[in-house]
């Protein structure tokens, strides 16, 4: 990867202790550049991609996931199963919001669409912040297929999660449901909004008319 991106031309930065990505190394390569590299190196194998996924450099992990998402979308059922399994075997390295958000629904969500959703529930109960985010973000694929039940069940599990990044992710997915079916979102909200972390609620009602937003924020329902 160093040769592909010319790493020596970039300045490294390291996430500080206490940050979500503590110890993560950045070299300043943007996603558009990474997408261009993916197109320039179509022959990188799944095995090589997984090796890159285990890198300490953030951009290398993102590059790997972009490759895996692309190979998954064009692959046979056998290839999709292999990528899905490798993805779940390497969640320790999918350890940033952008890595999760750019891959979970395309791989985990898509693979489980017509299968048991038990792996998603297992992830939702994980001690790992990132596995819990993978869980709720995976359901984005279900939402796009107008299947909201799994998202709502996972949202309920994560209702009392302590992490702000989970609050934002759950609120975002609830908002995505509301874009397609506002009644379904509001049935859930009216039952649970008083128990929700404030950030989760704010994300969920972001697109509501201001008068309705204020009712939820003031607890007037």
C-alpha cells in the first residue's frame, strides 16, 4: 500500500489517547483518492485486501474495505459468503465510524437480507462499540428494502447504550425509516423517546417540522 499511495509524501498523524480511534495512524489520503486507487488496482485479491485491513494505517483499512465492498457487489454467492465471513472475523480492524458506515450495510446487511438475522443481534450485544455500530448500520440495507422490524429491534437493544457514536447511529437509522414510513418511526418514538439519549432523539427527529421537533424535545407527547 505504501507504494500505491506514495506514503512518504504524506504527513502522518496519530489519534490521541482518549479518542475513539486511539493510536490510529492517518497519512492524509482522502476517500476520493482511495476510490481512484481502487479502480487503478482491480487485481488486488481478497487475501491481499484482508492483509491491508489489518494495517495500523487508517487509509489502508479504508482502501481494503472499498475493495471488499466492490468485490462483494460483483461476486458470486461463494465470494459473497467468503467476504462476509472475513468481515466478521476482522471487526477488530473495522474500528472507526467511517470504516463501519462505508461497509457494514453493503456486506453484512446485504448478505443477511434473506437469512437469519441472529448475527446482527449478536453484534448488538457485543462489548465492542464498533461491533454494535456494525449491527445497527447493517440494518440500513434492510431499511432500503422497506424492512424496518430489525432496525427497530436493534434500536431497542441499544436504547441505553452509553456511547455517543451509537446514539448517533441509532437516531440516523430511525430517521431513515421516517423518510420512508413516518408512521412507523413515530410509533417507535412515542413509545421510547423519553428514554432515549438526547443525541439519539435529535438525530431521529432532525427532519421533522420545528413544531413537532419541539414537542418531542419538551416531552409533550
